[in-house]
C-alpha cells in the first residue's frame, strides 16, 4: 500500500521538484500540500503549489493555507536572496497562467492533525520550509501529532556551515524557535540538512534531457531549474550545479536506505550569532529515547538515478 504523504512547502523551485518527486513515486499517495512562508509569501506558496499540481496533471490534490510568519513575529517579508534564487514569483518567473481552484477552508494545522488521526503510522509528513506549521500543530495537539509515522524535514546543518549565516540553514533560520520545539517534542524526525543536500547536484546537461522530452511540463521544469542553476552560478559557483534540497527529503521518506543517519537528540540555538544552528542537545546527549536522526551521508549516484527516472517519467509525453 502506498504511504500517505503531506508536503509542507514554501513553494519555490526545489519545493516544486519535491512535488514532482512525490507524484512520480508509486510508493506515495500525496493527500495534500500545506503552505508556509519562506521562499515566497504563504499565499503565493498556495498558488504556486496549485499551479504546479495543475501542470503535472493532479489539480485535485488539496492545498492548505498555513502560517504567514514565524512563531515569534507578526509579519514576514521575502528575503532578497530568496527572490534571487527562486524568482519574484518563487518558480523562476514561469508566469504560469492556469486557473487555480478555490482555496480550501480548513487550515494547514487542522488538516495535518486530521490526517494524523486518520492515517496514524501510515502517514509521512515531509516539511521543506520553516517548521512553523509543525510547531503550531505541536502547540495545538501534540498527542494527535504523535500518531504520525515519520516526519522528514529539509533543514539544518550539523557537519557543515549554514547557507544564510555561518551557522544557520534557511528553513531553520526563518523560525528557530519552531525548529527547537519540533526537535524537543519527542516526534520522530529525520533531518535532511545541508550535510547531504549539497552533495546532490543537478546541471544544465540534466535539464537539457528534460527539455528534449518536449511536453509543456518538461519545458516548464527545465526553464524553472535553469533559472535556479543560474542563481547558483552566482551564489555558489564552486558547486557547478544546483542543490536538490527538497526532493532529497521526499526521497529519504520513501527510501531511508539512500542515506546514513546519525541518531542525536537535537536542539536549535536561538540566541546570539549562532541563532538558527542545529546541534546536539547537551542536556540530552545520553538520553536513550532519541527520536531525532541526522542524515550525514547520501548515496548520491543512486539518488540522482532515482530522481531522473521518477521525474523524467512524470514529465515525459
Ligand atoms: O536551505 C534550502 C531550503 O530553503 C530549501 O527548502 C529551499 O526551498 C528554501 O526553503
Ligand atoms: Ca523549500
């Protein structure tokens, strides 16, 4: 039976790749997308997800409005670096014009809790934006959330530096308190951080293969990822490609054997220059009830093979 999956996204370009990876995987039944602020405003994240779902032939999957700002602020503005990497619209200035459906009225948090109640251990939540919706769900009803099978997050950095500060990765830095609450909640969390995502890179040679497929979806994905690669050529020229952050988290939720994990009780530093750093929780280093694990190594060739096969199949005529 396919695992039920919720994607919690701040829908930028690699979030759109996460959607494609999930839809291209027969092991997954994508039951809904919940929206976060981050790469874009939350309302824009909803529209982007709806348009991507439409483009990929799945317009009926519901998209839920989630948090518009962090748990410690009252509003949110998109950072210039996010707009540079993902475009003003979050999807590489694709200007998708397909009509998008009416927004569903149930909130992201209520949907997450309802799904945990209904599917329990069969449910995976993959979160690739700030951890705010999960933190709000924890605050609202942790016992129900604890019925979930697994939570896989794209966020954090344990063995490498950050990408928005020397210490902090972008998703964690948007709401460090939310991430800290998640790590200390007792929920089963696998952290897919920069430690592994910066080892999974996609190039213009790869997008040319998509473009050659000739479908509207393949052309849109090639255009979108070329935009993302162009931004990486400016911000991280040494990588010679773009990092497949968010789809790797989906892949790990489906097949944990793609990575090597290190069990560690985690915390997020919330004070001073290291605010947003994900690191071991000194107070619980010997606590045997470890529910959090950090991915420290990835089988890059096998992941890239799966990535190309699954998304290539989805984009093909
Ligand atoms: O640091 C990378 C993460 O930040 C990715 O999830 C990207 O989409 C942005 O949200
Ligand atoms: Ca993201």
